[in-house]
C-alpha cells in the first residue's frame, strides 16, 4: 500500500484519472455530437387544387417555428417538372456527400382522380435553389404495368451497403391493396435502375402508403399509413434496409382524427426526433417528440407556422444554407410577422407588406419601453436589434438581403382582446361565489366544420389575466350518447346545504346535455342522456343547440333557454338535469333571431339577448329585448343593436355573447366572440370556425336601455373585486 502512494504511484494514478476523463469526454462527444446544422427546411404542398399541388419551402430556426418562403408560393413550377402538371408529397434528403440534395414527389393532379397518376418526379440540387429534374412514368418505363393504378408518396434514403440512393414508394395494382416498393436511382438521379421490388406490405392485407424510413441505432423504422382496415400511422422495424420489416401492430398518432404523410427528423444537438403527420381533415400538422421511436409526446403548443402545409418533410440545414434560401425567397415582412417574443399575440399580428407596416398586439403587462420582438432573419440584414422603446410610437426596422433592405414601421400596443390565446367561441361566463374567481366556458374552435369534441375552462381573478384550467369535458371519453360537435356550453352555480354544485349544459351532435360537478372546473359527470333532443311543440324547423342557463334572483328558480331558428325557454327542476313539465315556452322575439340566447336581470327587468345572421357572416351581431318575467313575452325596442362589426378596426362577426356583473356593483361587461383578427375577414366561410373571445364594457342609459357596445382590441382594464369582510 505504501508503494501506491509513492510519487511514481501518484503520477500513475493521476495519469489514469486523466485518461479516464478523456475517455469519458470522448464518449460524451460520440453520444451527442454537436450538429453543424442550425436551421430546418420544410418542403411541402398546400392542397388539392392544381395551384396548390406544387413544391413550397419554409424555414425554421428550431424545428418548431416555420416561416414560408416566397410568400407561400411555389419555389418550383410543377408544369416545368411533371407530366401531369402537379406534384404532391415532396420529400427531401441531403446526400451522403453532405452537399448534394435529392428531392422526390408524386407526379399527380388530384382533380383527375386519386388513381390517375402513374409516376413520380426526381430532382437534384447542389444549392437548394436551382434544381434539375426528370419525370418517370412507370407504365412507360417498365413493361407489364397495364394494371398499375397509382404511384404515391416517394421518398429517398442512402443505402450505404449498396452505395446507392434507394427510392421507395407505394404502388397499387388492380384491386389489390397499396404496397410499398423500392428501386435504386441511377448515379445522375434521373432514372430508376432495375424493376421495383416489394419492400413491405401489411400482414393484415390492408393498404400501406406514405412510407418514411428512419435509421437509428442499427435499426430501420418504417412509418406508414394504413388504409382499409383502420386508418392511421403504424411502424415496422428491421435490421436491414431492404426487407424483413416486422410490424408493431399499434397506431402511433396521438389524435383520433384521420392522419397521413408521416415525416420524421432529428432535432439539432439532441437525441430526440420529431414525428409529424398531416391531420388532413383539420388543415393542420401535428408534431410529436420521441427518443425511442415508440413513445410520442404531442408538442403542438410549441409549433407555429404562417401557412397550412400538406404532406411534406423537414430537412436539417446549416445557417449558411438557410441564409442562401432567405436571400432568394424570404419576404422581410414575414420575418416581422413571425417574431418569436411570447408577449406578442402572435395570431393577431397585422402585417401590411405593401404599406411597409407591422402592428404587434401585446399581452397585458408587457414592458413596451424595452421590447424586443425577437426576429429570426436567417442572415438578412436587420436593424435595429435588441430591445426598443415602443412607447414613443412606431419603430422603423430595415430588413432584407444586402443592398435590398426595406423599411418597415413597426408598432407594439398592449391589448386585452382577445381574452384567450387561441381559437374559442360562444363564451359563457361565471363569477363563482365558492372560489371568488371568474370563469370562462367557451366552444373549442379552429376545427373545420365546428368539429371539436371537447370543452375547456379558464379562470381569472380580474377578467383580464386568464389561466387555462384544461379540458373539463371530453365527449369521446365522458359522454355516451354523442361524441361529436361540442358546441356552446353554459354553467350554473347552485348553492346547497353542503356547499355548491355546478350544472354544465352543452351541445353534442345537435342535442343538449348536462353534466354535474361540485367544482367549477370539474371533473364533470354526464347525466347519461340528452336533456333536449326534440323540437318544441309547434316549431317546424331549427336545431336544439346553444343552451343558456339563468337563475332568477327574485325567485331563486332556474331556467334554461335554447334554439337555433327559434328561441325556447323552460323552468328547470331542482335536480338541474330535467325540465319542469308544462313550462316550455317558444319565445322567438322577431325575425332577427338566429341563435345564441342569453338572459340576465337588472333593476327589475329581464334582458334577453340573441345573435342575428350566420356565425360565418361578417355581420353576425347581437340584439336584445326585455320582459317582466323570465319566460316573456319579450318586447323588442326600436333600437336594439348591442354590438356589431367595426370595419375600420378590422373587427367582424361579433356575436354569441354572455354578460357578467361585477359582484356588489352595477358594473357590467359583454363577453362575445369575433372573427380571428386580422386574418379572419380574408378566410371566407372558414372565419366562422376561427373565432376569438373578447370582453368590452356594457353600459345602460338612465331608462335601462342598452348603449351600443363598441368592439375594441384594447378590451377592458383589470377588475378589482370588493374585499371580503
């Protein structure tokens, strides 16, 4: 032991420790090498119109936030590279030499039929800007292909063993299911060599399309879409690239909506991958994150794009490559429009490229004296940089490639509308005596055709700062009698001897149901059957939707109102889940009534509000009438418009409201939805399911009539509640 601590022994031990440290460091470097890449290129198409069936590019600094290049217009003309005049499903690959890029796409115009195409397009580039292409028609290229119906979604991977690029794709022959095949490209990447070989087909004998292969840890993971017997994304795994794939017979998508076009890419300086897929019925992508290719976590809340892609792929690229693409195609206005500062209400940024103006709407409490929009310019010249003082007025930014910079006047204003981040509509509001907080209960919006299936709640101490309380009712999981069309909820707080109970009324499948809880944020338990699923007696048309619940402060009785195309009301039984027989009344006030009834009481008068026109109409608006009892009859004033569009402010579709009184004061606010600003007015009918919740002051004249409400972006100031004794 003495020899161990002699000088030579100490030197030996020190050397061993140094060697072990170096080895550990080398191991760490090997395990997580620092990537030379610092950006991402998204290659995609946008839809089923021939003008949308073309290759488009977008850039991202982090794999989550994407800015379209060339104003979301094609970067390559489909007519110049394809036989059909359209291309879809583009896939891009960096060559094994690190400097050549390969792209493949389906040669197809969908308007000619889903089984109309017979080939693909191959493209090659050394700079991502200039591309050489060739089109391959399988029926012309190969003999015996008369029974071929379609060639879909090609992709490319380098086969190191063969020293060639393997192109894989799905083929369908006759009435057989689609199967995934492969062939090698020639050296010039202008043609395929040899006959296509079968790579994979499902053991369930279902169709397999949209293959995407990831090489990781000595294994190959083949993601693909199933069709026919179930519809979703599965994965098969093999130790070799060209065969022996074993199916993991479970779906990996993290949504119940139909999906296709799986694509994977590795994040920079991370062991994690993104699996993304096209949720094509919703017009959006879902992003999930994984490390083991088996467990996937949804990261949609981190993803933002200024475009709506269809089936595409993402390629990690270097900063220099991103700068080259930006200099060629990036619009400086889009850089400003995609500013990353989380204080910006990002879906509400107004960009007027032609006028050189950008307006940021900021969240409450943002420091405008030292505000940095946090721009990602991808190498474009950018001045000024860092925090700027926006309290003195707009700040002038200059952006663009060297010698081609443009000035933009940029303003930043704190606003309190919309009240909630994201798309929500049909807001009902509650002040809870139990918690001393306000709660919003909206329709979850942003789904094509109002196809949402869940409800959320939000809480606030002051009507301005709102906290997401999460999903409080999920139709597929909690409601047995309908799992679709989750619309227009409302809620009642009822004091009981034991505390409080909450009755949550909602629409599902054009029927009205009710769920109960002892907390304003649930969990809620459904009653097990619809409360309303038939038209009232004497009503010939309309829908049983848009419930509104009201507790009469004079009698303590509870009432429910509902209807689209008519307004009806009835007294609720004490159980809150059934109507008192014989109390139903048809209350339709006049021909302006469309939907969205709401009732409140003030100074001896019952106020009835409703929405006029279709929710997709820019002129969707609110009117009112009054009554001396909760079941009418309703008197309609000559001037009864409560709120309507403000074209000068870009505010449209103001309707389906509720109201809230501040406890202890004659202070009232109107809660309503509007088209999303500023994009909504340009979205056509889709604006009717891309809506935002807002609050503005509700005021009365001395005679009790309602003053017209001015819709604003500013919204209201935080409300201070009376102090409890």
